[in-house]
C-alpha cells in the first residue's frame, strides 16, 4: 500500500480539504484529514473571478501562485498533524480551484488555478494537478471524475446505490448491478444557498439551515428555477457558476419576496433537482456526501421527496462524507503514477479512457 495526499477545494469556495490515504488502487484507507478556510481576501477574489469579473494577467498569475502556496501550507499541516514526513508520500493529487468550466461550444475547456510547481517545490513531494483537460481534449466534459472512485470504493452491491455529492454543484453517481457506471451534474448544490446567505446574513453559508427554516417555499419561484433548460439536457453533462450565477438567480426573483422564503425555495430547488434524477431508477439507496450532508433541511427534503429510498450519508457505508472528494483525488494521483486511466468515458463522454493529470517533480 502506498501513501498519497488528496487536496480538494470545490465550487463552494469554503476552504481546502486535505486527506492522507493508503491505497493499492483497489483498496483506499483514510489515514488522516485536515482542512483550512480560505483567507477572506483570497476567497473574495476567487469568487469575483469565478463570477466573470475581468482580471489582469498579473492578477491571474498571483492568484495561481497564492493558491499553490495555500495548498502547500495545508499539505504541511496534514503531515505535521499525522506524524508523517514527505518521504512517506508517493504523490499529491490536487484538484485545484475551478475558476471557469466550459464543457460545451467550439473550444471546450476547464481552468483550475493552483501552481503545481510551487506545491511540489514547497512540500518536497510529487504534485499532480490539471486532471480535467485531458478528458476534454478527448471530447469529454472533464467532469465528473469522482464516479470512478465511487465505483472502486462503494460499487459491487446487489441493489441500486446512488451517491450524490452536494458541494457547490450537485452531481450523482449511479451504481446499479450489471450496468455501466453513470454520473453527471444535476444542478446547483449549496452554491445558490451560500450566495443568498452571504447577501442577507453576511455569512458564508446558512448554518444548520436556520435561515431557510424561517421561510416557506415559494412555488412560483421554484417552478421558474426548475424551468431552466439545462436541467432537462441528457447526460453526459456538467455545469458550474458560469450558468448558475447571481445574475441567473436575480433574473428569476420576483419583485417582492421575503429573503427567508428565497432561502427555503433554493433548498427545495436543490433537493428537487436531485430527487428528479434519482427517482428515474428503481428504489434503492441514496448516499449523500459533501457539505450538503450537514444541511438538515436538505436531508429531510430528500427523504420526503424519495419516500421509497433509503437516504443517508456515505458515512453509513464506511466512507467519510467530508473526505470523499479529496480521497478521490488522492486515488486519481495513484492512477496517474501507475499509468492507469482515471476517467470513465461512459460518464464524461470522452472517446477513450485516459491517464489524467500533469506531474510536477519537487526538484
């Protein structure tokens, strides 16, 4: 078993998660995890960039370098807390921070910031990043990549098991007996709820759904949100802030509505978009991972909308819901280091399986 570090900072921009795992490619054991919130100024600049604000080449380069330093700092923190040294680690798999994801059009691309050279140099460990663009060069969406990991650690069951990762975006992985793995984005996860919490609470998210629980679902607004044409597109598909932005939400809000009612409706929108896709399958098990698993209202609404399903978090199946994505990128680093493919063409739409990522040596 080799040891790898996985680093994830997602669309929610709430901070950096880092894990240490032992894996032989088939088995993946979580050894340690840590995390760090983004420095407020860095988070603000990243949100502006992901929202479409123009930046200079200098600002772009400085953000890339600053993120590389932040990822290195979390890695060193993880090593210190776990009692490991750089010599114990085969490689780091770092997702990077997505600032633009454009899977459609004549020139599809996906951009993640976070200098892998700096990460390798500052930690003394091989760093692998830029996992998405090889898949896109082969005609794929570049996302989601985590279903391959889901299949490895949670597949092989005799019933339909669907995993839903509720980060900034919500995406599902369908593990059904005797069928190929399916996975795709289904719509916003926490992203719009977090946006509304920042606007009306001055907080990064709605803690324990306290704000949403003060409101009532506005059916007319919910129907306008659910009318978004992207939701009806067939898989493979992926999305991000480029579509489900503040401008997108503002264009659908009525003139008069209570802020708490908007928050309640956004929670219902996320839950409904997920349930609409899950309910296309024979009833089985829905396992939630990511930050949305801590939202009691989301969990309640998923259970209510899917009464024939067992709804729980991935913790119940033995995989930490908060570590899942970072663990996936540690595993993807293993795949890269062993010249093994990391994508699933049936998920992303790529023409073939591919070895993913760019390798940065520490010296």
